[in-house]
């Protein structure tokens, strides 16, 4: 098993830039002193650009690759609309960290201006909704809102260096507009830094004298643009911070996935989790749980900084499998669903579970080209256990029920909008788990079948004892 596959790896781009553009970009890198382009090497300058201004190759006219959009579908229910982008055949990362992915997603959202959920479907399903989706929509529309400033008059009427001022400010405006379409956080950062720099720099100490009046005029235009871009920054900035700025990481650039919370799930589960603790949490403790000594699962407990509640976080192994393992489990699971045993009493959960455990191992051992999995007893047992968990078991709820410190598990309607709650050592905690309506209906049907008791509006409470979770 691999460790973390849900997190998307970020790869630095190897863009190159014409050295002649460097002096013009001094306006953006206000914290840097001018670089001597004669004595410095081109490679050194390019590395600096790669770290601080990814994608600046747009100025050099580098041709865009992967322009083709991934296919997508829209599903409309009574109360919501979901846009699902199929990234399975795409060579990109299926993540907002990838520039081509961002460009394609923004293009799709411009054609689909209203939705309650955005799903990126590749190895795992990533769901964006609520505030994160609202931020993505703001990002997708940023270029359309800023494009009108392209025709602004950047030069003051009394400027005696009209051509140079116009060209310099037009080039910077083009950079902002180009990045706003594919890298909106970079555009927001650039606008903010330009304003900060233009308000504080001394024109006499720069690499050339600059027209103060033109600089003031251009700063005014940037301030108007900032009033638009700030709506994005406000959405990704914690309200408690009181400071609306976008952070730039010198190694990775602008970390989109850090600000856009996504709910992750494997293709065989409709239950979603978010894999990282929110910013407003303080770590308290960590311990392991297991179901019948089959699989170890770490539990992390956090204190919410802005509420008296605690947060109970788990990251089950099925949310971090390798592609080969994930596809194998999905393939075998479909075979198990179609299997109809003749003489098995499904009313007994223990008999049912043991039967499907044996069946899953038999089907796994019949598979070709997976010797590295079936020849490893630990991997074989984990795959078999997961197959049992998601066929005759209770899915992700098994992990919560296996925790001896948990006495109650409940969820408020609507289930897909509210996290599962647990009572841990007598204290109520929210979890990082969101059940789908399908999961809820399937679970109720299964428990009702096992208990033989009615459950519905007339009898809204179903009580039963599950011996395997005692």
C-alpha cells in the first residue's frame, strides 16, 4: 500500500523567459533588487522566474498545450445541480494545482454558470461545493471582469516619455490578464504587489527614472482592479485573520488545493471525507482502532478553535490506495454484487461477512497481472477486507463503530450536507465524514432487514444490537 495518494503532488514548471523581459518585471518583484543581466547567467535568472512567476512564458509567446477540454456531464436533481468532469483519460493531474486543469475547469464553468457541486473524476472523486465552489466560480470569471481595463489610458497627458510608459504598463497589464485566465491567484498577488510597490518605491533609485504621474495613474487603475480581485482573496482568507492577502510559496507557487476544500472518495463509495484538518483546529491526540484486528486505522482528535466542539478525523486506507489496487477492488466488487449465493442466510451478519470474505479472496486469486498484490498476504487481506466492507458490511461507518470510545453515531438531515457526529468519551464531536443519501438509504435497508423491525415515518427509531461491534 502506498501512503498518501489523495494529495496531489505539485511539480514546478520549467518555463523559460527572455532576459530582456526581466527589467520590466522588477515592478512585480518589489522585494528583489535589480539583477545585473550582463554578469548573471541566463540559467540563474530563469530559475528565479520559475520560483516567483510560474507561467511568465506567456509573455514570450510560448504556445499553450493540452487545450482540449475534458468531457463533462451535468446532473440536475430537484434541489441541486452537479457538474462531473471526466479526467480519466487526461494526462494532467486532475487538480487545481495543474495550470491546464484550471484552464479547462474555468472554461467549463463559464458554460455552466450555476451548480451546487463540482466533481473531478479520475482515480478518486474530488467534490467541491459551498464556499470552495463559489471561490472557483469567482476565479473562472476574473478575466472577464478585468479585460475591460486592457483599453485603459495608462499614460498621463503631460508625460514626456509617452511610448516607453505606455509599452511598459501595457505589458504588465497583459501579464495580469493572461494569468487571470489560468492562474487567478497569481493575478491577485501581482495586482496587490504592484500597488504596494508603486506606493512605496523611490523612482530615483530604480534602474531608470520613471514618470511619477504615469505611475500614479496606473496605480489608480490597479486599485480598481484590486476591488474586483479582492472578492477571491476574501473567500480563501480565514475571517479571524482580518488580513486579506494571498500567500506565495517560493517553492510551490500558489497553493490552490490548500484554499479549496475538496471532499474525496474512491469510486466504489459515495461517502466523502476531507483529508486534512481545517485551519481552525488544534491537535489534541492520536490513537489506533481496528475492526476485529483486520486493519489498523489512526484516529486524530482536534479541538475547534472557534467552537467548543471537538473534531474526530479518520483517513481510511481505501482513500489512499494505488491506482492498480483501486481498480482491482472495483472490478472484483462488481463481480461480488452480481453473485447470488443459494444457501446462505443473510439475516446473520457474521455468516454473511465470512462468506463474502472467502468469496473475495477466491476472486482475487483468479485475477491476472496482479501478482504483486495477491502474492503479498498483507495486501491480499486488506483488499479482501475492503471488498467485504463495501459489499456486505456497513462501509465507512464500520470504522466509527469499531472505536470502543465511541458510544453514539448520528447524522442530521440532509446527510450529504451535514457531517457525521459521534459521541466520544461522553463528548459530542463532528467528524470529517459526509454520508450520501444513497449510503443512508442502503444502511437503513440493511439494518431493517437484519433486525426484522419496521422503520419509517410511523416508527422513526430503529433499535438493534450488533454483536460484532460490541
